[in-house]
């Protein structure tokens, strides 16, 4: 198989002059044999004190080779640095990096597919207890893994279907889940969320 395409990181884009820290980033295409995209929008983040509150953001764009450089005076020791991009209607994130005078933030993007053949249930938790008014109260937690090299996404169509027993009543998705992710239909539940590449990526 062909390895994911990575940019030539030995010749980074020029670093602008100025005080503060310099953040260099680049895109990697994690889908085998696919080119690194260029000219994508980037949102750069500084998280003061490492918290998600009062984040400082800056918008920019990669060059044609998928590279970008940010110089900022708005970061301080103890802050965390990150960047995101949107590629083919999906959002991708770098890891969180600690403050340093020179920081590198690669972002791996993936192509997408509607085919869920590479998705498996890595872990299934089922908790059943007598119901207050008879029957059983059943809670199920599915942990999903995607062993392929493409994100599984339906873009408005369900990516998988979970069956339900014929006598199931009062079916309710986790209240922490957005209301349009798990939708009850006849005899089952349709799952609409994208499933990222990797182990235990969806729940």
C-alpha cells in the first residue's frame, strides 16, 4: 500500500519577522495515495492558561503545499496552541501543543466514504435493570472503531443502523448527544454522525 502523503517539511514556508512565538503548520493527507490539499482555511488558536475559555483565534490560509506560518505576541508560557481546518465539508484538528518559541502543528486530513464496512463495535456495554413499571430498563453504549483510512460520513444520510427489539418502548438517545445524530425509525435507530479514523473514535 502507499503511505499517506506528507509535505516536504525540510523546506518550510518563510517565517515572518517579528516578536513573539512562531507557529509552523502543515497538512498531511492520511488517506493512502491522496495528495496533500492546498489553499485551505486555517483557524489558529491560543488557549490562555491551557483552558478552553477566552481562546484567541486568528484566520489564515495554507499555501498551495498545505503549509502555514503564524507569528503571534498573544501567547504566553502555560498557554496551549492548536489549529483546525475544513476539508471537503469536514473539520480536522491538530493536537494541542504547549507554548514554546517555535511550535509545529501538523493537521491530518482524511478523505471520506459512506461505506461503513471498516467500522466495528470495539466495545458494547449493556446495563439492564428491572423497570419501575415492569419490563426492563436497558442502557447501551457502543464504542466504535474505524480501521479504514477514510472518515465514514453520510452528509445528511445515515452511516449505520442499530436494530431494536420489537417490544422496545420509550427509546431515548443520550441527552448529551445532538438530537439529529441518533434518529429512531421503524425497528431501529439511524446513526448520522461521522466516524473518524482510528480506534474508539465514536461513541
